[in-house]
C-alpha cells in the first residue's frame, strides 16, 4: 500500500494502535502532543541516535525488520552503558516514496521485537518525507538510582579493564557483506554490457553462500544490547567505576574513558576476546585480526572498569574478559603485544564525520 493513502497520522495509528505500556513510569504514550512519564525517585537517562541510509546502513543487505531491531538496540545499549534500565522510546523517520506501508510495518516489527525483549514502551515519534532515502532518529529514555549511574569519568589507577563478549565480528561481517555486494554489482554490470538477459535473471535470484560465517552476519545485522551483563554485574554485587558500550571500536572507547578519567591504561593483545570465525575471516581478507578487534566497531559489547578488589568476582562471570588495567596518566595508553612490545593506543574506529 502507498503510504500517501494513509497519510502521516493514519500510518502512525496503523503502526502503534495496539501498543500497550508495560512500565508504571509511562503515564501516557502515543496519541497526544507529548508522552507523559513519571519518575518520582529516579534519575532519568536520555539518549538519541540518528541513522542515515548510505552512511549507517545499506538496504542492499539489511532487511527492514533487522534494521528496526538494530536501530532500537543501539539506543537501548546506551542506557545499559550507564548502568540504567531502559523504559521508553520514541521513533522518528523520514521516508522516500519507494517505501510502502508494508515496509514500515516490517520496520516497526523489528523495533517492537527489540523493545519487547527489554520491556521498553514505544511512546511517540514523528514521520516525514525524504528526498534522499530513509533517515531514522530514535530516542530512548531510561532510569537509574543516582548512586547506581556509571559515567565514563570514574576509572581510577589499578582498576581492572573488562569487556563482555568478543570483538571484531561485526566489522568482519560488514566486510563480508560489502565484498559480496561488490561482486554482485560487478557481475550485473558485465551482464548489462553483454546484453545477457538470461544472466541478469539468474543474478536476480542469486543468494551468496554464507555457510560457516553465520555468526559474523548475526553480529553485524542483529545487534544485541548487553543488558544480560548488567544483570550479572548486579547479581555479583559489582559496580563498575566507568563504562561505555563498544560502538565505535574498543580503542576509541577506552581512550574516551582514559581521557575523561585522566588516567592511562595497559591492555594486552593476548587477552582480547576474538571469535574463531572472526580470526578466519580476517585471515581470508589478509587483515590483522587485532586491528579488527581494536577498531572495528559495532560490537555493542560493554567496556568497563572495576576496582581491583573485584578480581575474584570478575573471574567467576561468564562472557566477561579481563583485558588490562588502569595506570597513572603519565604512563600513557598502551597495547602490549603477544611478544611484549608496547604501542600507543590510537583511536582508529568509526568516525561518522570523516
């Protein structure tokens, strides 16, 4: 169905009519000039992200369900990175005429799946037209007790540096998708030059063989916020001193923590958590797997520091890796390689304005 047949408010009603709030802090959601929320005894956390077609995502290889899911999860991840609990979300979109009502229903299905996983209420947003494709702006609201909030500036000398999950897989998934896209379009151009309609028909049905690489694609296309790690830390009575989610790359995020905390760091290459598929794919691309782990980005794992006294507790946590420790600022920010050479950490991760 053409979106113009429904109009802006008709589309909003179609996408949100059956949304029922699950949080007591949500007084009133979609349907008025503003959502109404009530937080009598909590600090309110607010984060927002804008995703642009051609910059942050490519609809050649991500479908609208997974795009919606990822768009919501990257915002939910920011709330967890502050040691908070996500509660509400607004979703705004700018659409070109190539999108149908069914496309937007699939996009919202992905958003609702992500929100449903963490009990987040969709409480509003905006919809408008675009001449340049799809633009997405999502705002997530969360809550936390004042004493529980973890900032980037709390790391202290001798703190342990930890990271959840593994690193570099999302980046290698992107490299794999970009390679297959490039090969596909090269073949299409060759078929067009030859006027080979039969070949063009075959290419229209072409599906790349990603067997053995499924984990890399999942990490790139189905982002997961690590709220499970936040719950485990709370259960173990561990309060991080500083924390970020790894969106732009481990080195970039660690340097943010060090800069805002006025400290140095030492991390060890041998301790970086890297999945087997990531290592194999890096070798296939003739890329340094450590560089991918440090700078790839889009892992959305949690990077955090804890007091050295929590060492035994951290060692007991599944899916958390101790990768180094905080030092005096004067000692610099250093990567120690497997052969004990030392290099200054550099922020070489994603820069959207470069």
